[in-house]
């Protein structure tokens, strides 16, 4: 804390509450004044966040320890009968654990997919070419466009009856039957005599998420790539580095901090994602992520307590994962940066 | 051929393949959306794989049908567009009003807790929005604000304030302190400095933040679903499209026209502002 010398003339000494008295008083230091102004400025923002975010979250935490159904929640007092039933129900149900592992798969797949595709895109669009500006603009379309609209387009395009993908897939790739991308839990593929079951609907949802968010990664990575000094790469080239070595030893270390940041951001956002899965599959066919499950508990069973408990567990899992990340990996990245 | 030559040729080729692939995956879905929106449903069912529309099939009836009010047999998207616009604009104004003072304080002033406030705000994103939805839903039902567009805008603040503070804080820190000190020397109070000096300089950031908030509010779906699903005359476009897409009464090509109508405002706004936002305004302001 910096404190101004107390002898400094106070040009705008706060006059309110302090009528000029003969009594000797300590002048208000600059730091104190700044503290007061800062608090005054931050109060409105804080109040808004308190009302629409913090109080609801705390209330939810209280709800998880009560038997709460949507119909009787209005008449209920804040502190009702405490119970741990919601948590035992959540941890005891098989559905929750499979849902949690689906969420993890979905999150890791989409995060990795969007960052890898974004990185490839940033590398391809790094050097200028005719029409680059146009392509860069159009590449942001999936990210900017409303999720309901693009999900609807995907639904129609992937439809087994009138979808363009199945039509062309049948013609060009020789699919025998139309694939129901969004409602097939597992699809059997035989390759070289081996049979695999692939979770088709989950992969489709991951592909959608990758497609929708790679522009986000692309923007960050392109900005960072263009800030890499030319001299570095030139020196490497003079020393005989091939393009792939140049990428591995020059560019990638420069990009690593951005990639780490993107991974964390995308992980958090995708982990809590509701819209995309709900709109594409409604949570069916093996895509039952926790966020959609919470919604179902809320709207189909009106079981507020159980819904809140699952959401809270989801938030806790996320916090733990982030904690692990920041303890073990964040320092390393900072050193590299 | 050396390894370098080989790699240069290989990546030179791969680069164009990648560019073509990226163009295809980003443009084709939107082209497909436009294409289907000007076709009658029979044409789609007859030839689902077609990538163009025959002149005899071309129609704008889909748009007429989707925009007409429900009383005249349409889908009433015009009304939903107005609802969406009202909610989105309301959210922008409320968010900026709530976030500007906070962002300024965090970027400029040292006060009790100043270093932790922004972390607290950003921690909001750790919680799934479904979690926030329950208590907000009950609170607004009690206040009689559920099924109300203004209520929805207030709820959206929860989603937009943290990121707005983050965006604007980063910009405020780039404004040179000396400009503010000059204003203070000329007799401006802190509030006047913010209003007359900082905000005009931060205009690009305010617009970028406002635009981002507008996009979030326009595209938002979950809260609209929870709060407005029961009152169809308050539906936003996103909600209306989803509600109709689930049924079988409305033909897919008409809904495709609805998707175009939903997408165009954000996309236009985004491209119109993209250039404007890249111009830095502070350059030269601090030269002595």
C-alpha cells in the first residue's frame, strides 16, 4: 500500500461529515481516498452481481440440503428440514456416474478438437493470400451464429430422411443405409475384420462443439502467431531447421501459454454446456451430460433439491479439476512463457 | 530432394487443402441454410442431395409464412424478432451500466479487496447456468417478473457482467494514467474524469463489449426456455425456432427461413462492427 506523505496539500479534501473545526485532525491520505472512491465505484456492480448471481448460488446450496419441489418452494422458509437425501440419491444412482463420465468425454473431446482445429486453421491462415480476409471473416460464422439456428441446420443436414449428409455419403462413400447420427447410441464398424462400437451420437455432438468453437481458438492463436518475431524463425531456417522442426521448436513453445489458457477456458465452458447437447439430441442416445440431466430433473420431475445437488457436484468436480491443473501444470507453463 | 524441400512442398500443398477444407466447413452449412430457406418442402424431399435451387422451385413464401403473425396463419417471427431485440438491447444497457464502474475501479483504484473482486466475478462461470436458473426462477415468480422480457434481461446480466468487466478492465488499463492526471489537474472530479475522459477514450471497448453482450443475449436459449416457454407472445426468436422445430406441423424449409431471420441480425452486426472496432483511438493521445 502506498501512502502519500501526510504533508501533501489536500486539494479536494472530502468536506462532507467533516465541518471545519478548530480541532486538529489527521488529513485523509491519498490511499484512503482512493480506497473510498474504489469502494464507491465497485458497489453498484457488486450489488448487481450479489442479487443475480451470489444470492441465487447460496440459495441453491441451501436447497441441496432440503426436500424441495418446485410447487412448495415458494412457501418454504429458507432454513427447512436439513437432509442429505439429495446427495445420497445423486451418488447412489448409476445414471449420475455414467452421465458424469459422458460429460468428461464430451468436454475433453470438444476442447481438444476445437483447439487442434483452431491451431491448424491459424497455421494455414498465417501468411497472406488472396481472399484471406474474407475467409477469416467467414470462419467466425459458426461462433457468432445463434446456437438454435446452427443446431437446427445440423439436425436437418444429418437427418436420415431428407439430410444432405446421408444422401451424399450414400453416393460418394457407399453407405448402405442412412445413418441416424443424432439418435444412434453405438454404431458397429468393422475394420480389417475387427468390430468396434463407436458412440455415434456422442461423436456427432463433439464434432458440433468442435466446429462451433474452433474459431474462438483460431482467433487467439492467430493473434499470438502474428506476434512471434520474424527473426526467430529466420535464425532457425538459417540453421537448417525444416518447417516441421520450426513448428515444434520455435512456434509451439511460443504458443503454449495461449494453448493452456484456451484449454482451461474451453474446458470450463464446455463442462457446463447445456444448449448444444439439448438442442441436438435432447440428451438421448448416450449424450446425457450432467447439465441436461439437471434440466430434466428440474422440468420433468420438478425435483429442485436433486437438480441443485447434481449441479453443485458438477461445480465441485470442475473446481477440483481446475485445482489439480493449477497446482501441477500452471507453474510449468508460466516458466515457459 | 532434401527433407526441407520435401516438407516445404508437402506443407505448401497441405496448406491449400486445409484452406479449402476450412472454407467448406464454415461456408457450406450457412449456404445450406439459405438454400433450404428458398425451397418448397417438396423440392427438398424429392432431392435431398441437391446443392442448388431450380428456378421453377425458387420461392419466398417460406419467409412470408414465417414472418406473418399467427393470427394470419404465419409463425409470428416478426413479433419474436422485436422481443429478441428488446431483450438484447435491454441487456446491453443494463450490463454496461452495471459493469463500467466496477471495471474502472478494478483497473484504476486500489481499494479493500480490489485484487480479488474480479476473480470472484469470474468464478460465476464455474457454476452451470442451470444451477442459477432455479432460484432466479423462484425469485422472479415472486416478484411477478416471470414471463416478462425485462425480467429476462435482468437475468442475462448474470451471464454478461463478469465477462464485460474482464473485457473493459483490460482496455481501461491501457489508457494512460497521465491523461486522467491531466484531467484531475484541470479540476475534474473522479466522476467527471470517468465521464468526460475515460469513457470517450474507451468507446471502442464499450462498443465491443456491448456487441458481445448483444450477441450473448440474442443467442441465449436456456433462460428464455425456462422463463418464457409458457407465454408464446413473449417468445424470443431462438426460443420460437426451437419450440417449432420440435413439432411436425411446420415444414422444415419454413423453419429454415426462420433460422436465416434469426442469424442475419447478429452476423450483419458482427461484420459491420469488426472493422470499426480494430481502430485504436488512444494512439497519439499521450504524446507530449
